C-alpha cells in the first residue's frame, strides 16, 4: 500500500491478537483463581467464630497489640475478590497491568481468607511474627537452590539435580563442621560439594550429551544412596564426633533489628539468610548487567548464533553450571549447620524439587524465582502453624499443603511462561 492511499488525519487502529499459548495460560490462571474463590465461598458458611491474630510472639521484648477479624465477612470478601479476579482473567478484558494487579489481589485474598477460616473460633491467636520468621528460614535454601537452577537453565542446561546438590552439601557441611568446629570451614566445604555435584551434571550433560532430565534424577538417587551409605557405615556410629556440627547464630544488625515485628524477622538472622538475599541481587546483576550474563543467556537461547560470533558454548555452560552448584551448596548447608547441626538421611525432604518449581514459576528470572521460593516457604510454615491451632483441616492435608501448592501453581500458572529456547537441548558442532 502506498503512502498516498492513507489520509494525513486518518487514525490507524492496530488490533492485538492473543496467541493460543497466552489464551490458554489466561484461561487456566483465571479458572484456578475462580475455583479457589468458590472453595473459599463454600468454606465461609462454615465459620465457627472470629479469628485472632497476634503481631508479637510470647517472648518478644516489645509487645504489639493483637487484633481480631470477623470470620464470616472476612472470608466472604476474600472469596469474592478471588472470584472477581478469576472472572477478569476469563473474560479477557484486563490489560497486562491489571492482570498483574488482579493476580496479586487474588493471591493475598486467598491467603488471608484461608488463614482466617482456619483459625476462626480457636482459643489461641495466630502468631504473625512466627509465621514471618518461619517463612524467611524455610525460604532461605529454596532461594539459593532456585538461583542455582536459574543460572544453569539460562545457559541451556536443565538442573533437576538441585535435590542431590542440597543433600551432598548438607552432609558435607555437617561432617566438616563436626570435625573442625568451624562454621566458615563447613560453609566452604558445602560450596565445594555443590560445585562437585554440578561438575558431574556438566560432564554428562555437556560433554557426553546425556538426557538432562534423566541425568538429574540419576544424580539425585546417587546423592541419596551415597550420603545414606556413608551415614550408616561411618557417621552414625561416630555421631558424637562426625555428626555434631556447630549451629549458626543470628547476627543482629544494629538499630534495624530493634524495629518491632519486622526487625527480628529481617535484621536478626544468620549469615545464610543475608547471603541468600544478597545472592538475588548478585545473580540478577551477573545475568542482566554483565557481558558474561549476556553470553550465558545467548547460549541458552540460540547457541548456534553464539558460536558463530566466537562464544564458546560449552565453556559458558560449564561456568554457569558450576556457579549454580556453588549457590546450591550454600542452600544445602542450611539443613545442617543452619538449623539442627546434625545430618539425617534424606534430610532435604524434596526441597530441591520445590526450588525447581520456584524457578519455573518465576519464569527463569532470579528475582521472580526468589519470590516464588518465599511463597513456598510461607505455605510450608503456614502448615506448621495451623497444626498447633486445632484447625478444621485434617493434619494429613496440612502436611501435604506445600506440595499441593507446588503442583497447583506449576500446573496452573506456568503456561504463559517460556523458558530459554535451548534449555535442555545439547549443543554439538
């Protein structure tokens, strides 16, 4: 069409055509929100009374006031908000910004509604400070593990072996810490163990072109068998000397740690928590503000094009996988020297797979993956909190809650995300 056929004052309208994948993701997300809202709506008519919330713990130096929410109105409003957000997705009348806002509102409404329903009528208040502190602690290894996975998968290597990296690092940190009685030495040993496990992943995935998903499963089984065998044969008979590591102590930040409620939660933590927070910014900077990060993302998206401009695809993938193993090693150290000081068989209890789900839900971005890790930490701590409040939910369901949330979130929310184009695709010249 020539320029002469268009009038100077004519307004040109461009129609936005929604792709099939985006439409499927929008409908699945909206359906999930609406379904959960309907469940809350049904539950709202089985409220037993009001819900009590305590902002301070029993032993906090500063006592903050408690508050009460009316059970039925609160759950009913939360249910309607979730249903409304779901209908907004289903109708397709929301622009991208409003969709993000609607999803955030629905998520908060579901959490508030579920907690209010669970604690309504209970004689004990819901401890908000305990919930926040537990969330931070449980999310720490998930954040570090998901960052390790983000580095690997942005370079094109699928990392299903986060669980195995956690397990070997936890075992190494416990034994080295028990022998040396040094937390820095235990941390260094855990990082080395994570890097060694990552090197096994890189050798077979990059050098020998082994199927990366199957390889990850095999490495997890290898880690479980190796640590279990050594634990039974050597560590358990000598638990006093080989399984009695020191535990990290909290390091308060002067001034900030004295802030009521948030101070003890955010600014009176162990070094691993601070490292996890710092790692989110470090990985984001490396991936999106450095030449090396650009190379990592290029070999994860189009390795052939990267190779033509002189980038060594294998070398960059090796570097990303080994660096990811370092972060996973730090995450594994949390399970021993960061919490109990002792190792038990399969102590990581599937947290590596939850970290994998967090990075997928976070769409392979370090900040979003970390936020999803915090979400899973919140749900896990919530299950623990509700067990002590005699909630109407069966205890078995409470124990399953984190894993149910993982399955629902991954199945319902990742349809709109697209991983690196060459993720899991081996590269050969």
